[in-house]
C-alpha cells in the first residue's frame, strides 16, 4: 500500500512537471514557428521590393541598349537620349542615374542636367565584366561610390554591342543605396534582426543594420550561400551569423529573374524573450503547486507508514513461510542427485498424463533407461564417481525434453525414465536412440564395460490407452519388458514393446526398424 501511495504522489508530481514542461516547450515551438513565418513573409517582401526596383532600372536599360545599337551615337542621337534619360530618372525615384559609356570607358551621355565628359569608368567592375563576357543578361555589380555624386550606389548594367557583335560599351543604371535603406528601416525586426541583399556571386550589396565597412564583402562562404542555397532557392533555418555571431531565424530567397539573394532574419533571443518570461512565471507557479502536492502526499504517506510498520512483522513471517513451502515443494518433487524429477513426481505425472491420453485418445510413450554394468562401475571407480556419472547422464536425459509437457525423472538407482505425452512409437524411438548415442558419445571411461565407456540400455513402450481397458502400469510394464530385452540382447541397445491385437500378448519381432504389426523389437 505504502509504495503505491508514494508512487502515486510521485507520479502526480512528475506528471504535473511533465505537462508543464511540455506546455512550455510547445509554447516555445509555437513562438519559433510564428517567427519563422514572419521572417519568411519579410523575406518575400524584401525580395519583391528588390525585384521591382531592379526590374524598373533594367527595363530602362533594355530600351536604351536597343536604341543605341540601332540608331548609333551621333550628336543628334545623344542629345535625344540625354533628354529621355533626364525624364526617366525624374519619373523613377529609386534611380540615382542612367549612364552610357563608350567601349573605352569614356562618358557618352547620362541623366545629369549638366553633361560631364572628362570622366572614365573603365576601371569599374561592371565595365570589366561586360568587356570580357558576351552574354546580354543584366549584371548587378558590387556597391560603389558614385564618381559624380559620391553617394553609395547599386549598379545594374547591360552590354552594348557593335554591329559586328564586338564590345561597344556599357549602359548603366544606378540605384541610390538610401532607397533600399529607407525601405528596410520600415520593418520592425528588433535590435538584433538583420536584412541583407547580395548579388548572385555572394557580394553583399546592403545590410541592415547598415555598416559601410560591410558593403561589397564576399559572404559566399557563409551558411546561407554555402550550405542552404545549393539545396533550395528559398527556405528558413536557424543560423549563427558569420558577421556578428548572433543566432537568428533566417529566411532566405533567391530571385530567379535576376542574380540576387535576399535574407530577412529575426534574433532568436529576441523572439524567445517574451516566452522566457512566461516560462519562468509558469514554472514558478507549477513548482509551488508541485511542492504543495508533495507536502500533502508526505503527510498521507507518513500516516500510512505507521500502519504498514505494524503489519511488517506478520508480512515478513508470511513471506518466509511461503518461501519455505516453495522450497519444500520443489525438494519433494526433485531428485537431489540428478536434479531430475523424483519417483513420486513421476508417478503423479504418469497417472495424470495417462488419464489425459485416454480422454483425448492420443498416444503416450515411455522411455526407460538403465546404465549398463553400473554396479561394476561403482566397484571400480567408487560411489563418488558413480554419483558424478549419474549426474552427467541426468543432464543428457534432461536435455532430451524438448517440449513443456515432457518429463524426465530418476526412477530408482541407475534407472531413469522419460515420459512423452502425445508421442507415438516412432517419435519415442527417435528420442531413445538419441539418448543412447549421446551417453555413449560422452566417452565416460568404464573398464567394466566391453566398450570401455559408459553406455545405457533403453526400453520403449507406446500406445493409445483405451478408457476402462488399460492402466498406467501397463505402459511401465511394457517399457520394463523392452528394457529387459535390450539388456538380454547385449546392452547398449534400444528395444520397444507394444500391445498386441487382439489378445494383448507380447510378440517377439526381429528386424531393422519398427514393424507394421504390434510386437517386440530391438
């Protein structure tokens, strides 16, 4: 009773703690999933803004490149293009400027009110890229300071070809970095949140929080580019930043139409800050409740313990008595030398199994074993060695019991018996022959035996007993007759005997296997 009460109190306390822990952990998962959805939506918004911004600039470049390649760059054309560029930049607030450079990098025309022609941009990354690459796709280069205004800008450029397909110059649209910064500042991402946009090569174009030293940094070996983008163009993962070491819930997305990657990340610590406060409060309340239950349980257990102790002496005495009874019952049915069943146990089992075989009309077999020349063995080697020999043979006999209903017993002296319910003559003979061969194979030395080793003679009997016609002793007598025949025929043999029909007389049979008529055989 007392252990059950203690277990119940402990179980209740542990259950409350487990439920509290599960609810707290579940709340944490809900909070993290919510943050993951928010970061994914934020990344989608940033990606859409970047796409729309770049698309507007690129659309202007596509028309400009087509006009320059088809109409040329005469003074008249350049004047018309200048007016067009001034108008286009005024219409698109994200554009810092639009420029056309000759194949040597000199300025041909741009969107500035006053044209500057004494500058050269052949040293810029985007110019060198188009000069060495034939593809006509837009190129988004690393952030640079504008030579005309000194502002940080993001560059979008396209190659201009000559009529023969050779390099003819570059059309460039620049986007003021402040345009992106103002947009990113609108989002509430906490003090440690981060947003960045990078080109396809992993060059950082802009990051919030803004740090001018980070512009143009190669982040291609950081986790987003190195581990996650090769597996999927978009996703969400918890990543420790390689820039500032903050662990964030990071949603990333590659913009398929342009070589751009955007990321929006929320600090995991900030996301879980409110959860930690709630968890601490709930844990405190749960702890007080558990302590209260534990105290009440302690008082109940103490009261029960007083009663249990008064019964402990009686319980202990009863247990000792039961243990003694079990030991006596086991000793009463077991042979002390061979550890097989004793004669008393065998007689009870034979009677019970014989009655069952009569009811079920099933076969019952008996294997009677006698150690050959055992008296001589005792005379030669002594009774201690004889006892050890019987132990070894007893182990072999016990091993022959392959089914739960089989019984091996010491019948008396050097005789042992195996009772095999539900076994016909063929099966019993197989068991007997296995026993005979196993004993001989042990090779126990016996100079008093013509074979110089210990052997056994075995008698086998088996039949289906008929109710009110057969008795259990008939099976034992048949096995004993078969054993006598085995010993009379030279020992180390297996003989069997069955009831003859119809007179029930024993008939001798000589042959190499079980006969097809009932009789006696070796």
